[in-house]
């Protein structure tokens, strides 16, 4: 089940629902938090969730900045992409989501909090640069966890963080200084794990560390050559997305056409967004200490707006739509008609029922598609 989603659920938490995701208002204006979705006493999230950076509600766009404590816990979610606007994950956010296999984390996190992924079905996880701490029990009881990518910024791994990860086979750790891993039971129940570090010099530093060099859990190796396998081209996925199947047991950096890093993941798939023009994305396999040859994929321009413009509607009196310096003026007999405004990438900026005349303030120097009732017009502000 995909959830970008178009579901309407009875919700017993949060302030509003958009595309199947429940949100609560944050502490600051224009910020929201992904919250739990309780229906009949159960967390109703299920399937794939590509969480947006912004969400539209009641005439305003809100930035998604956090995932609430326990937001997805005990649910049937399988795949989650967390946007880079998110700076905080709540404790137990994905607790006991045993069907959760794939996660792409925000590039702007500083911590994986307490029991965040406890008891999930994760197989591979890539923790992005900037994360400094893996919290208490963060990946405890992840029985299928095989490969972990740790960033150079990581300085501490708390107690029980990887306890009873029986299938953990390899850790790639880019930190030159060994992260403190002396907490109680941090790696209890884990077999012998191959730990790959930057080079022989770094390996000697790890060997001298009490936790990493004892030989109880770890065998140390210098960084290795990368032999990635991307098995298929980008395929259409849920309207204006493309999905690329990635190779196993490696991390991947995804860059947009401006060479900006937009995602870092060890999930089975990455999701590439369509824009208002053909966009080229570059995918680079990495161990966080070395990189392989890049792969490029072109995602064709979104078709949703074009289809809206070309759609034929029954004849009715046309409204008068005038744009001037970021303000949209709508006149005519439009009372009670739904007014919707999108930019050319399909982002909804405004939607509410119309009065006889309407004034809407929008960012200027952009092209918008305006729909009033059945009338559709493309306009430049």
C-alpha cells in the first residue's frame, strides 16, 4: 500500500490530516509535526510514506520539522522517507514496527533518539553526517539488521543501542575517533561483526580502543573498493515520482541537477521527484569513506498540471483572474466555488471556497495554475 496517500481516516490524534498523514502544529508559526494516527485504539499507518517537506492546510503551507514521539509506533508502515526539513525524531517514533524495512533519514538530524527503531524489520540503515549520538536502545531487537553506516560526526553510541541485532554483519564507520560505545550492553547478543574504517592508521586507533579493539564483537578492516549494483532504471511510481532499485549493503548519495545532496540512504529504493522540467539526478554509491562510479537518471517533467490545463469542462461563465506583483485578484460570479492554486511543479499553494471576489498573496516571479470551479488558467505573477 502506497501512502502519498489519498485516504480519509477517523483520527484520534493531531490537528489535521493531509494525504493520509496526521499532523500537529509545532511551537513556531508555520511548522508542523508528524503525529500518530490512532483509529479504534490502533496506529493506522500502513505501507509506504514519502513525507513531504511542506503540507498545505486551511490556506497556508506548513514546514514539516519533526516526527513526534511514538508517531508510527506499533503500526504496519513498511517504508518511510523523512524529508530534510525534519531536524528531530521523537523517542520510540518507529517502536516495534516489525514490517518497517526501509528508512531514508533526514540530512539535518543530530541524534537518533531513544528506542527510535526498536524492534523494526530494518535490514540496512545509513545514518547521515551531522548525527552525533545513537540513543539508548535505538536499534535494539532489530533481528534482521545486516549493515549499518555510521558518519564521521558520530561521537557516542548509548547503552543497548544494537543489543540483540543477531544478524548484524558489517559496520562502516567513517569516524576517525572511535565513537564511545562503553554503555551497558551496547552490542550484547551480537555476533562477530566486520567493522570497516577509513584506513590502516584509523584501524590502529580503533584497535587501541577498549570497546572497538577488544575482539569480543568486532574484526577491523580498512576501507574497501566499491562494487555497486543498481539493477534497474528509474520506473514510474505514484504519479509524479520515479523509483530506483538500489544495490544491497551499500549506502547511496543522491544529488539533484544542481549537484546538491538531497538524500543519503541504504534503503532498497530511492524516490526521485518529478519537477516542472526534465530533471537529472545522480546516484553515487558510497561507504562514507570512499565512492564508486555515479549513475544518472532522468525524471521527465510532471504531467499532472498539464493534464489539468488540458482537461475539458462543461461551459460556464469564466471568472476574471488578474495578477500583479505577487497578488492574485479573482472577480466574477464565483461565490461558493472551490479556488485552488498550484505552482508548476504541482505544489498546492492555496485552496478554499471562494467569495464573489478573492485576493490571494503569493510569492511573485513564478508561474501558477489557478482553478476556479471548472475554469483553469495558467498565470505569471
